[in-house]
């Protein structure tokens, strides 16, 4: 080793010891001949003192040093004078008196300051282009170390519970799992393609058929989805797990203790919203949508939405009456203390509602015992009082109303609920509100093709009621054994009890518009495996990066990755995606047809 110690471990117990340190120059201070250098590595800072009286050659060479040069220093540890102790540093009670200095590498002037106080002055694009410099920041070093400990903790948890870690293929087949695939052309089989797995879904089910019984993996997943604050473009990692001979509650019983431990070990948050028995709260998908306007509700605050359709069904307000005539609904959101919102703030909330599909946003306020609302002319005072009572509103509150199709109303008031929570500072970052959202619909209308039925969630889930439900119920009424785990308004895991019977799988895909031949073509391995004795099984896949981000209130999921893509899916450091040589395309039997 070129060094005897790191820059974060020396203290008074090392006084008089001869040490060798190798690291980056964090700062240089010349005090009239005496030169002080703060030496930095991943472990911390150590102050180096160059004194011409001790070694004039080393001190002379030190005068040339600049920030980010890499140097090797040999010297003796000395206790600092009392008045010079730096209590902010772990090494603040000592300094190293330099005897020798060797410059290992010089550095050009940095394109931006890596000091945490100044790094915000550099835009993200510049920092991502020079990510190898940005990574020197202690904050990012800490994030990478935390992620390493996080994954290690998860591995130990599952190994002690008889799970086997198995690596599933990266080169796989294309599968309809809700996002676009990344396709890999085959050189050996021209015109054919592999796909990077959106998740190890089929493989982990095949492992259950293979008798592995308890599987987990820190699995890389690849999806060609638009990036956002909680979704890294292209690739992410999830804790993929699957168990045989289980029901939904068995999966919850494995995952809940882990999430409680991770919360305690990797955050300062206190878990809230638990049931009386200490378990995570369970909410049906329909209840979550109706009560909170979201299938990933933030439960750190209540702000429940109420269905008041029956209460206003005979009103003269045309927006409400027309919605109800067309099988729509009227929902109300009471906001404690919201009567203080200004007209401008209400207008801003109305514009937000319109962006989510609403025609407008009706409201009423209660101030000093009086109900004030543009709706007053359409309702009798008695009816307004009924509405206020139904919403459990009191003096100083505001009630927002939305009327339209059920899904639209849920989405609109869910968005308003989230926004008013921000404006009223209701999101307590000291809390971790975990909950399961269960009973997802098996099917929904396609987002791509009008009127077509498609899978609402995971296509490999077991429908509640099995084959009989698929044969006798309306598709949109069928529920699945599917569930999400949510944390503070983020969906951090999806899971299900799986379909393990070929007959049910054929019927489930038939309803979604797939022929038996198409199912055999896309999922032949699973169909074949199910005919050789498949155990009932299920599992889920918590997103490692997303959980870490939410537990630590980190601003962006991108910072959790050593070398992330930017908001447009580009790697600015390596300039990817990039064009490739035409010879490579020829070898793969590919010609390009670029859109103008």
C-alpha cells in the first residue's frame, strides 16, 4: 500500500507516529512560510503542516500545490495546540508535520466547485458531464456508502430466512409488462432480438416451478420510460423476491419487518399510521382512490375525500346534476384551516384541477360561522349546512368540490389534496407512513386504444375467484391478488399472488385481446412449466433506490446512482446514446430508417 492510514482515522492516540497519507488536496493556506494543506479522501480530512524549518525541500514543493492535486505525504502526527483544535473534524485534534512530499498527479482547474456550499451554483448538466469530479463530494460518497450498506442489510435479512439469491438472465425475451423494452439485436440470428428484462418476472416464477421455494435477487431492471424525480431513466434496481406455497399475508409478513428495520437503520423517521396490532395499514385500491384520490396515498396527513353524490343529487347546480346524470360522481375535500387561502391561491388550485381534467373547482368557506361560496345561489342554507356537516367542516375550513366521471374526480381531488398539503406544510418529514394498497382491478381500459380492455397491473397475477371470475364477471369488475407498498406518497413496491395455471392464464390474456397462439409464443416457457406441476406462489419487488430516496428525503433518485442518466435519458459523461459504426450495423443486419 502507498499509505499507512486514511485521512479520517488519525487522532491523539497516533501522536508521534510516523504515517504516510495519499489523497487529494482539498485546500491550501500559506501563512507566511508555514503552509497548511487539508488532505481529503473518502474517509475524511487531515491537516498537513509544511514547515521550512522541518524540511525546506518539502515546504518549497508544497508552495506549488493546488486544489485537487493528488499527493503522498510522509510525516509525524502531532497534537494541535488547544486553541487550534477543530471540533468539526474527526481528526481535528491532530495534524501531520510533513517530512516528505511527492506529487502523484496534477489537476487542471475544476469546471465547478465541489464544496457543498457552492456546488449548487453549477447546473446538473455540467456536474453530470464531469461526474467523476462530482463524485468526490462527501454527500455523494455518503449516498453510495449508504446504498452499499442498505443492500448488504437486505441480503443478510433474506439469507437468514432461507432465501436463495439467484441471478436471472439479462438477455431475455420481450414481454408486455407495462413499459417499452430495450431491444438487443442478435448477430447470430439476424432479424431476431433479445430484450433487456423489465423485471425478472417470468424467471422467478420458473424458479418456483423448479422448486427453489424462496428466491431473492438485487435485480437490475430495464425500462424505456420517461424519467422523473422518482424514476431513473433506463435502469434501476429492485429487491426481487418470490415464495412458494404462500398467500398474500405471508408476503406481507416477510416484507413488513424488513421495511421497519430499514426505516430505523437508514433514516431518522418514525413510522406512523400503523394498525393497532403494529402491522402496516391495508387499503383497497378503490378506497384509496375515493378517499385520497391516489393509489399511492401520502398518509402522513389525513385530508380525506368524501363522496357526496347522494346528498346533492337533486340540486340545481348544472355541473353537479349533469355529472350525476351521466353516471358520474360529486366528491368533496375538506381542508382544515383552508379558509385562509386567498382568491389567487384558489385560482391557482383551480388551474391545477383543470390540468388534471376538471372543468373547474367549486368551493365553499366557513368564516366566523358564515358559509361563503359561489354555489350558495344553487343551494338552500339548510342544504349547505348538510354538506358542511357531512364533510365534518368547522370554522376556518374550506371545502373543494369536483364533479365528473369517477376516475377524473379521484385524480383531480387527489392532486388538490397533495398540493394543499404542501401549501399548509402538512407533509411531516419526520414520519414514514407505510401502507399496503390491495385489491387492484385486474383490467382497465387501454391507454393506447380506445375501448380496448387491457391489464391494469401485472398480467401474471391471479384473479380473485380464479377461472370462474374470468368466465362469469365483467372484466372491469374482476379484482386481482395484486398489491402495492406505498411510503409517503410514493409507490415503492408492487407484488401479487401469481397465476400458476395455464388454463387461467390463457383466459386472462384472451380477455386482454391475446390469442392462445400469441400467449404460447410470448410465454411458452411458463405455459410449458405450468403443465409439469407448479406450486401456488407469489412475491413482490421493492425499489431499492426509491425507498432510499424517500427515507432520506433526497431530492432526486439520480444522485443515488454512481453514473446516472440526465432528465432526457442521456449519459453526458460518456456521450451515450451515440451513433455506431456502419460496419457494426451491417454485422447485425440492421439498416436505419430515421424519422425526420
